[in-house]
């Protein structure tokens, strides 16, 4: 097990490095650079040249990447080209808010998804099952920003129950912050729940035809217990994988929600940085996203092994 | 002590979407009595057994009749009512223990689940009884075993654990659904003995389902013969064995008697071996599974490799086909060394050695037409196309005794025997010299299995094929194998002409194998067990 | 082939899909107004004149929804097919080509998955410029990584079956094995995935328009329409609801049909025993 | 959301450049600009927390005056710093940190008196050296966007601690207006730490998270009487229009900028809000054809397009009427030098067709590149443009491109694309920056000696009438020959809670010239 984790970690590290390289090259491929984007239309060639020199943009790519990596290995994320402030300082609060939102959403949606998945699996082919399925599809078939707008219209403008500005400020208390985050959490939950729910349902059903399930029935175990005690543990692996994927999405892919609910997270930060070609910042975000994604995958794989005794034991069945 | 039946089934009728699975079957069971249900797959044995617990598999419906335990009809008391009976009054022992234990739960938890759920005993009591039972069932170190997960335990042990799981709630009725079919002969013997012991000790009634008359005859007081969901014959064990009324029963009885071998004798001088295997060793990772196996296979010869699960006989097949390169030893085809991995073998070499798997369901692509499955090798190797290919396919199907029309069907539409025939036809399509048969009949009903064997023998005569025949069934070996090799944990314990291998003086292991083959005479089981204890 | 009883849900799905496919085919001839010209006030509500009202520059929404069917469904279909072509072939390849290839491919895919979609989209689009073909290619590429995961998982499972060994021993080429042995058996789960992905790709267009990308104006596509009119909803203007509904309905319809197709040749799982 | 980047760097903003008094070389003293005006006579109340939600900033903003780009950062700077010159509601340059000035005839040499008794937030007292330093930030070795516009300055001399003298290479009667540019913010001599700004403004930064919000605390006793009334000012970045309006409606913010003209009518009905509309003071919406590239080298081709665009329909449908019709040059109608006699070019498909025929391009297709990066509704405007060209038999293909990097990939690269131009405070600057041969930002590549000559003369011409005439001709030339299709000048639309007093439209920017923090107060 330990060896397995070690190998995966090593691989993850390799992937991570290649991600940063990819991001670096990619953002440099984009036309324009920090100088042109900051100075904008008024820029004259000489001001541009001077600015590039100031920002060290005239160094060759390899050198710049090397320097970035070197600093990183010394725990330094570097300075933002546009604000000339250390990235670590600005990115930290962003990271915290992103994780906060993702975490709370997961807290809501994962149990919900799995619960509903179990429910519809238990009632396979019944009206309830159909309703759940259709509801889930409908939920994911609305563009995220539109779902968000609808929520704002109803709960913020019309009913005035929740604010539509979800930014969390240090001066806000716990409940106030929570209250402020309700709408984005709901919007995101709509997005991710359906997928996880479907997977829960399918993977439970896939084990339901196993002999040991029948055995459980024949031992007089009631339906609910059969599904939760016997089916679920054996169906866990794919569910975990999908959950991990959605969590990764919650960390990486929620720019639109951030913008609409004015929730300053990493997504928005990265978009701005890309627009301004603030490559060190883009790099930092890319790095974090990479870590999140790879880390979550690793964790899910490990969990999948842990829930399955057969994989847990050293000698794999052949 | 004959009293009212504890289990009584009247005019049972069970239907699936299209067809009727069980039609108007009635039976009664008294305390202490064992009723054997026998018949081929599809006869409805298991369906009836499950119905006895008020359970119908998904897609099946119990549409008629009564299922009474004592006075209550399980059909009328609803799901929760039935749950109250299961595990308490009537318990089930499934065919494949390996599949019927939840891989994610410790054995003890599964064994104790039913009594705990039905509040029969406290957790402590239940676990104590579970361990005690495991001990009584002759399992070593029951304490430790109980804490294990299914995959950490051998098949035979699991089957006993399953028996423990059934009796833990002290049920009145036990339902055994082919409990020994998946086991090696030697293990089967022990488990059978144990089952008999349990039934006696627990003084409960039992339904014993099997396709193997010999096995049933060791346990059952009465035997019911089923076919196509209908009852063929019901009688006492002795009567069924000695004086079957129905000819179908007669066939079943007759088929078990293998005095005369099927195969043609070999010519005095068989000439040079087609396939020569020398000191082959193979391993999965670090674990050795084959150690220095040596054998020669001549043209037109059937060479049997016998052994129990884990003896490495299937591994040998993998090595010869090149799926698993050996760690040591040489394999030569017509004296020319055969490359180890199949990737490095020439098309010609690949063509000449063909493999027939144990499970046709796994070895036939369910989404290809029979025509394509059989035709592909011909098309690939001999470049046949269109009408030529078609006629070749029909030829091959005819060769294995299948109608030409099958070419357009898909495997799921075929029966087990038909599938195996298709697999053989596919192997023949490559026009091979050597067929490696990995337990090709073990998944089939006796009658079907015999047909397949006859087919193989016939093909050998017509095409002069050589068979490397891997099996655990000594009955088969003695009927078709010219020479035999007995494997025990990857090592050769005996090799030579079949007759010699099975003639005294025998290697104890060989003898053990031999005596363990169930025989269709009442009291055989006790006799063997007695003899065994003597030998120990 | 036994007589097929089509469940009501599937019938609903088929009707809806037929309807919209009809729109896609004969849309231009049945629209009440030219979908590309301004015919009324901006965002006038539903009326006898404009059944679904008018959009952000006063075009008839009904006409745009109808004529948008072709672009939208066409786009999504082509994209999904493409992304499956890429994702599935790679996934199956990884499953059969041995552990090394598998590990390598999976890491590469991991890499692409862990780069934020926005960046990836920008890269591809700046590399190739923005036009319908590039749009399709971009979405297909981004999507194929996710398809890969599913395809690989299924294929790995199929690849352990004996008939694959048989084909190998027969000396079949890798592509043949992938196409004839693995793919047909991996199909069912892939089809259900297709149903979902197909609909996600409606939305991809909308979410890429976050970058100011998408179908070129004045052509109509539902995702784009929702985006153009989205803000109106915050004042209770229904304009964006209609294209959104169109997407939702087609999504549901397609998946109802897929579910039915899959359930037909699958025997009921144990879940329905004891019910 | 993205048009910020567009006009931002459009360096010079200055409207009424001409100063009669300045011309006379007389002394201008401080007007009572920031004493509460008749418009809102009641006394400004102190106190309260003003919460603004604004678009036009990113998480990369800073307080660096040299790279000031968009409305949010400018507002932030105006909260903590002062300029040299402030424009009044009529666009007149008025003293701010420069208290008064004299100009020698020829408008080449200017003497400025620095306001006394003003202190920086770090306690230092304002003097000439600070002003010189602050101006020089944008001269010489600098990355400032204003550099180009300050080139004419040949020398800045410190005369006394409170007086400086600026010499120009050639005369410019509007020089004072130039000093009103929003880049010209005064910081203490030698200050470079742009993360921690120091200024003479009404507030000091309490916290600043770029892209999220900035919080300002009142410094107390602001040197402008009646200004800087709030205890706390909170400026939040709200890029999404829906989020902004919803927040305003539900009272989560007290003020918002850049309201969507298509939905502003609904807001006007809301009882708790009032909308401030600045007619025709906003952005010039332009489709810019580069006359140095074919087919636009042909005057008739451009004219065909100019006649073929239905300006009114665009204004009605896309801008919901909240815009002033444009006449193909960037001078604002409210500008005294605006050529009112120049007939408004109307939508005329026949004329368009005629010119197309003249150009011999009948049947050929034009290609217009648009993007939300130019301004959000540019694709919509372009679509109506496309429609209105059809009757004239002109085919226009639209090419919608990503907003990302629009100004570096498309502007000045694509021969026909959407462009916006910000308000300029003087006719001279409007015309110079956009159309003079020398200007680096002359994006239609239109070069015309007569025009350049007239412009140079007008700049030093002190006779009102003559000057007006010259500018009129310039506008005529541009309107007829340059490649700019200026079809509309939008209105600035700001929304406030009714409790916010003292807010009024301003000819340069919305949000009270982005000084709402110091100008407004709570009822």
C-alpha cells in the first residue's frame, strides 16, 4: 500500500510539473503579453520595450520557466507582473474562499447525490426512479449562469431571503458568511449532484445482480439494509471516482458562478490573470488546480483500494 | 416419527416474461427428511428451491400454487413476513460460496447477520456460536478464520462457512443448491460428509439440489427428477437408482457408468512427438505455480493433465499457448523450439495450437455472430471470403453437429453445450494439429458433456488431432486419455499410460483423487470416509 | 426480436426528438419570421404576434429557437461524435496496449484534465482561430479527455475476457481487437455516456461564449441565445427561458430514449427482485 | 464587462480646453467649485458608509497612476489622491491642487501656484517638489500611458515652494485641461510604493483586495469644504451586470455604475432608486475601417458603409434609446466647438448603394470583426448594421472573436473592426488623438495635411470664432473622409439608492467623474 502511494505520488509530481510547463507555454503562446495588456492602447513601442525590460519579459522562455520553478522549489510563488506584489499573499485568501465554497457544496451535494442515487436504485424502474432521473437531467441541462440568475431573481430580488453578493469578508460572522453563500452553494449543487447521483444508481444496480445480494435477501435482510450494507460498499469505487472528479470540478471549474455571485475565488483570479497575461499568477493558479485535481484523484484511488478488502490485501487475486 | 410436513409446496407455477419456468410442481418435506431435486440446468431446480423460501429472482414471478411452512403460506404474508421466516425457519446454501459471500464483509459478520437481524441472539452469543460452528465443520483455527474476508479463504472452507451461516439460526429446513458442484472432488467428498452430519445433528429437513445423481444418492431419502420445469419422477433413492420408471431417469442413471473407454488405441509406434514440453516452470510474480513439468504429445494422442484447482494445470495451458511465458524450460513443436510469448510466434505456429476454454460464455464474444466467430480464423489464416467462407463455416458447424442456420445467431441465444461446440468449431477453423482443452466439459451437464467428449473423440479420428486435455474429472480421463499426468501444486506426482497411472501401486494423491469420485451406490460416502480415516 | 413494448417515457422522448429533428430539417420553411432580422421591440413579451416574444435586438424568439435547432443539435452531435471517436479509441487502446501505454496515456490525460478548461480552450482557439470547425474541435478535444476515462474503465474490464485472448492468439492486429472484440462489448455504458455528453455539449457552446466565442452572429444557437438574453431574466423577462427549456427538453428526451434502448436487452438487476 | 480595457488608455480626457481668461493672461483664482451648488442646495451631511458596486476593474489593479486603466482603479485613486485640475459639471477645468495659474501669450509658458496648507496622509505638507515629481512620473523614462501627451512639455521649473513654471515646445491654449488628466495624481516626492498609496485625498486605504473590494476610512477635516462626507467608503468589484443591478435593487449596495441600458427602465420604476443619466457623455461606438487598406482606400466604399448603417435603429434596439446619434467624428455634441452645421448623416440605403456602385464594389462582401472585448453589445450593434446594409445590397460578414487580447490582436490589425473611444475634454485632443497623422492611436490610418495644418493652427489660435471655424472644418473632413463610422455616443447610466445625495452627471465619467466617494453624502 505504502509503496503504491509512493509511486502514485511520484507520478502525480511528474504530471504536475508537466501541467505547469503546459500552462506556461500555453499562456505564452497567447498573443500579447503583460506589457501590452497593462499599457493598453496608448502604449508606444518604447514604453512597451521599457516595461518588458522592467518585468523581465525579454528573457528567453526557458530561462523564465526555470527561474519560476527554482523559486517555487524555494517556496516562492513569485511576484505578480501587474500589481508587483507577492502572489502568495493575494492568492491565499482566494484559495481559502474557493476551498470554502467547494467544501460546503460537497458537504451538501455528496450526501444528497448518494442518498438520491440509493433511493432511485432501490426503486429501479418505478415512477420515483423516473422522476429523479428526469429531475437530475433537467438540473444539469440549464447553463450554470442561467441557473444562478434564476436563483438570484427568486431568492434575492423577489423574496430577498439571501444576498446575491456572496463575498465573505473577515468582519462577517459564521452564520452571516454561511447565509451569504447559500445561493452559490445551491447553484453548484444543482450542477454536480446529478452526475454523482446517476453514477451511484448505476454502480449499485451493477452489483445488485450478484449472488451475495441474493444471499442477503435469503438471510431475511430487509431491502434497505441489503442495499446499504451489501451493495453500497461493493459499488463504492466508481462512486468515489466520480465524487472526486466533481470535487475537482468544484475547485477548478466554477469561474462563471464566481462571477455571477461575486464570489472572488481562484477561478476569477485566474481569468483576470490570463486576460492581463500575468503569467506568474496564471502559473500559481494552474499549479493549485493541478494539485487539487491530481490530489483528489490519488485520494479517490486510495479510498477505492481501502473500501475493497480484495485490493487492500497484498496478494492480488489473478 | 413421521409427522405432518414442515414444508409443503402445492401446484407451484413460476413464470418469466415469456415462458414458464416451473409448472405444477408439488412436494412435501418432513422433519429429518432429505429430498433430492435432480435435473439438468434449466430444469427449474434452483427456481423451486428459491420458491421454497418465498423468493423469486428478478424477472420471475410465482404465479400459482402454495408454499406452506407449517400452516402459513409464504405467498400470503408479504415481504416483511417472509423476511421473518428466512434464516430462522428456512435457510439457504448457495452453489458458489465464493460468489455468495459479500467480498467487503468479514465472514463472522455475514454469518451472524441473520440471527442478529432477527434478534435471535446477542452479538456475543452469535459470534460465539459462529466460531463454534466453524470449528465443528472442521475448519482450522475458527477464531482467526471468522475474522477473515472471503477472498482470503479457500473455496472448500467458504462452502463450510456457508453451511455454518445457514445453520446458525437453527432453521428447520435447509436448502442446498448444488453446494459441492464448484469444488474439487476431494473437497466435495468432505463437504458432502459434513452436510450429512449437519442435517443429522441439527435434525432439520433438507432440500438438496444437484445435477449429479451420484452425489444426491449419498444424501437423499427421496429423489425428485425434474425436466423443463416439470416433475418427471418422484421416488425413494433406491428405487430411482435401481428401478427408474421414466426413460429420462434411466438415461441419467446410465450415463454415470463409465466402464468402457471411448478413445481408439494408439498405434504401437506413435513416431516423434508433435509437442515436446521439457522442465517447464512458470510463475505469477513471485509465486511458482509450475515446477519442472515434462511431457510429450504425439500425433492423434490425448494427453490428460489432472489436478485440483491450484495445481497449475490451467497455467500449463497458458504457457503452451504463449499467454504466459515460462520462467524456465523449453517447448518444442515438431522438434523446432517454440517462441515463448505468443507475440513472437509465427502465424503458422499460432495456427497449429488452438485453445478451448472452460467457459464458452467467456470465450465467445457475445456480440459477434456465430458465423463471424467461426469464420474469422478461416478468413484470417486461409484468406477465405464471401460464399467460400460461408460454406466453410457451415462445414465446420456440421463437423461439430450444429445446423448451418446457427451461423446467423449470437452466443447468448445458444445453450451451454452448443456454445462449447461453437468454440470447438472455431478452434478447428484454424486447421490445427494440437487442441489444448482446458476443462471444456466441466461447466456442462453430464449428458451434454458426454456428447462433447464423443465429438472430440470423433474429431480426433477424422482429423488426427492431438489433445492436451486438462481436467479434474478422473471419470473423463479414464474414458478418453491415452496418457495422463497428475499435477499437485505444480509438481508431477504421476505420469504415464492412463491405465498404469490408475493401477496399483498408486501415488496416495492419485488414489485420493480416484476414490473421491462419487459413485452411484448408497452408502458409498460412508465407506470412503471410513477408509480415509483408516489411511490417516 | 420479441414484440417491443415502448414505455410512455420513451414515447415522449421519441416524439420530442422527432419534433426538434423536424425543426432542424425544415426549420427555415416553417419559421413565422426571418430569425436573423429585427422585427419588433427589444424583449417584448409573448404576444399573438410573437408567441415567445422577441430577443435582445428584437428578433422573434420562436423563429430563432426553431432555426437554432439545426445549428445546436448539429453542433452538439458532431462534437460529441468527434469527442467519442477520439476518447473511445484512445481509451480502448490504453486498455489493450499493455500497462506501459496505459500508464503513459492516463498520465497525459490527467495532465490535460488538470489544466483548467478556460486555458485549454484559449490555447486551442488561439492556435486555430475561432470558427465553427475550431469550436467543434475545441469542445471535442476538451470533452474527449472525460470520454477517455469512461471508455478506458469499461474496456479494461472487457479486455480480461477469454475471447480477447483467443483473438490475440489468433494473431489479430490491435486495431481489429479494439474494433471487433472490445468496442461492441463496451458499447452499452458508452451509449448512456453519449446521451449525457451530447447534452453537455449544448452547454459547452454557452460556457465558451463566456470567452466571447461561439456560433457566429446572426446565426442562432440555443446556448448562445440563453447567454445573450440571460440578464433579462433578472427582471422577469422570459426571453432566455425558451432556449433554456429547449435544451432541457432535448436533454431529457435523448436520455429517456437512451435509457430505454439500454434497458431493452438487459435483464432486470437484482434490485427489482422482492418488489 | 470587458470594454474597460478599450478606452482606458485613451490617454487624454479633456473637454472644454479653451479658457478665455487664460488667453487674456489674467489670473484665475479658486472658484467655489466644491461648495455645495444650487443643484442640491441643502448642506452636505457627514457620516455613514457608502457601498459602491462597480464594473471596470480586475484583480490585477493597483494604485499606480502610470498604469491607471479603468473606472474602478481611477475611483480608488480619487478617493485617496487629488489631481492638479478638476473638471466641473460643465466640463470647465477648475483649480484643485493647482490653486491658480498664469499663461504668457502664445500659451507656451505657464506658471502654476500650488495650493497651500494641504497635507498628505503621511503628514507631509504639499509643495512644488511633490507636484513636479508627480508630473515627471509620466515624462521621460516612464511606462506611463500619458507619456505621449506630455511630450510637448520641454521643462518644469520650481520657482518657489508653491510655484512652478512649465514650458511647452509649442503653444497649447488647452494645456490646463491637459493637466486635468486622471493620470496626473499627486503623490509625495519620491513615492514609489503603489501598493500603499499616499495622497491628499479625503480618505485613506483601510484594506484593498484587488478584484474584490477596497475600504477607505475618512481622514477627517478634508481640505475641500463640503466634500469627503462619508466615514467609510467601500468600493466592491461587481463585474456582472445582473449581480450589480440585483444588489442595487435589494439594497446590498448604495450605488452602481454601467447599468445596462436595456434593463435600466425597470430600475427607474423602483421607488428606492434613482438613476443618473449623462446624455452623450459616454463612449463613442465606432466601426473603424482602415483607409490604408483595400477596399477602404476607396472613399466611396467607406461612404457606402456610413450611409448604410441605421444608427437610430441600433440606438433604439441595442441601446434602448440611451445614446446620442453619432456623426462619424469623436467630438461630443456638448463641446462648444462641435460643428452643429454639419448635417447629421442619416440612414439612406439608396445613397449607400450609389456609393458602392461608384466604388465599383457592387456585390462584393465586407468583413467586420467584433468582440465583447470592444464593447459588450458590439456584436448586437453589428448585427443590426448587417441588417440595415441588406436593402442597399451590401453584404457584411460578421467575425466575432474572443474578448481576450482584443486590443492587441485585432485593433490596428484588422482592417475593419469595432472600436470605442473615450470622452475627450477638448476638441483639440479628440481630433488630434484620433485623426492627426502623428498620433500613434490614429487607428483608421487617415492622413490629411490640411487637417493636420488646421489642427496645429487652431491649437494656438486665440480668436474664438476663427478657432471654432477651423475645428468645424476639421470635423467636416473627418466625417466625410476618415474611416470612423461613429454611429453612437452612449449615455453614462449610474444607479443610486435614493438616500445618496449630491450625485450628478459629469461630462467626463459616470459616478460623478468617479469622485462620488468625495462628492456625495447620505440624506
